[in-house]
């Protein structure tokens, strides 16, 4: 997963609102999610557009379902962009 990000990328984690700067922080954020036992985000849509010969932008829409404080499932919607 880390190969998708530039060394100085910034990530705002879908549905969780956490921010990570650079691959070291992104790796920690991803590891925490994987160890949580919660299912990961589910990709709902993804659209990419070429902006230049060697540059694209991607927009993804996600749903993330987790267990709420009352024990019931709670679904958050998220969006990511990347270029």
C-alpha cells in the first residue's frame, strides 16, 4: 500500500479523520487500522482523470463500518483524492 504514496504525501484517513504526513506516519496509521479487527474501508467508486502526460488525479468514495459505543454498527462515508 505504501508504494502508492510519495515520500512526503499527506493522508486524511477515510472516515476516521486522522492525518498522517509522510510514509512513516502513513504506515503507522494503516497498521493501526489493520490491527483493530475492524473491516477496512469499502471502495464505492473511483474516478481518475489525466491532467498531464505523467500526472493523474484520482477521487475515491468509501464507506467504513465500525462498531459504535452502543455496540451497533455505524457507517461513515469518506472521500480521498490523490495525484
